[in-house]
C-alpha cells in the first residue's frame, strides 16, 4: 500500500474526540470495545466469524487501549429490509450484506494503518433502531436500490442524522435503483433537498485531495472491459455517470453522502484480488475517498 500515513493533528484530535463523545459512557472491561450491534444473535460480534465462501480467517487484528477501549472508531453497517429478500442474518443473498465483512475489515485496517485514528478491529452491524445506531457517529449503507423503509425507521434515521450522525450510502446503479431509493429518501427527508455535491466540497479533500469524483466499478465489470476504460455497469440504464449527492442540515453540515453509480466498498473488498484493480481503483480512489468521508463525518 503506497498511501502515506497522514492525518493532520487537528483533524485526528477532533476525530478522536468525536469517537470518545459517542462511546465513552459505556467503557468495556479488559480492553475490548463494547458491542452495540444487532441483538437477535444472527450476526457474530467478530466479523471474522462470519461465513465467507472460499476464504480463510486471515484478517489482522490489533489491540485497543485497556484504559479507554471505547475511545475508537467503529465501522458500522446498517442492516435493512429490502424487496429482494428481507434482512436476514447469515444469508449472503441479502443486499445490505454485499461485500461484508471483507470491505468493512479492510477499511478498518487501512484506517488504523494509514491514519492517526484509533480503530476498533471489529466492526458492527446495526438495525435501524435508536438504541443501536446512537452509539456510532458513522453508518454505512450499501445496495439500497431495493430498500424498504417503515415510517418509524425513516424517523430513526432522520433523528440520528439531525443529532449529529452521518450516513454513507454506496453501491447502487442506474435509474431504476435511484428511483426506488428516492422513495426512501423522501420518507427520511420530506422537507429537505437532495443536492449534488461539488468537487470543491471539503469532503473530497479532508485528508487526500481528490482531483475527480471517482467512479469505482465492480471488479468483474472492470476486468471485462479493461481495455475500453468503461467503469459503469453497462447492463443498468442510467449508470454511465457517477453522482455524489447529499443532504445538509440547517447549518450546511453534510449529514448524508449518496454515492450513486459507483462502488467504493468494492475497492475496499477487492484490494488483494488483482494488482491492476488495486492500483487503479483501491489505492487511487476507494481508500482516499473512504478516509476523507469518515474524517468529515467525525469532525463535523
């Protein structure tokens, strides 16, 4: 990994304060961060215990502070209902679990390795439940093109963001999937505008200055058209152009970034699959963008 270990001290300090404020009231014993994820027993607390086809348990771990074990950033993924098969627990066909746990663990490891942020080696999966989401200042939602939200869930997400939380939405493609997700967006934000985020916005420059708004393809699409430079999912109409859209609060704090027609999590998940894909998408775009978004979330 050629990305330098960088994090301006002010940003790092502010990020650590944010993590402490969200988690410090529940210190864990023995140097293990407290787990606030799903409560139905369907998901392991350690993502390394999640069944993964054809993979071993090769992901690294690292110690956290024994005195302040919750003074860490935890990568938290949202489990939601969808028209393509519900929430489920261990099933790999559930859209909310796309790229899990590989992308989450790789992103957590790179944050720990490349920045001054202290990171929980175990991410979390949370339901759209006030008592679960409130412990995590950053939430990740993926493959939302078939999401189904109850009104109470929409309110939970709205309250979470208005109270300071941040949501990154990723990996959904084409006009059909946008139209369906837009229904959920209107449930969450009936009175707020969805805005295109310009490249000049600080979220693209928090730690790594990006010169473009990247479109990160699924590795199989990328390999199929490697010599054509096509980075969109050509079987999904309306996926040609990448968009980064967002919702702002009354003070112009970005509360939600919507990464449409791109797959940042694939760049995290597949970093070790193909050297060309790693150089062109993981190293160049997926990790810098993910780090920028997380540091924006923790400092605003």
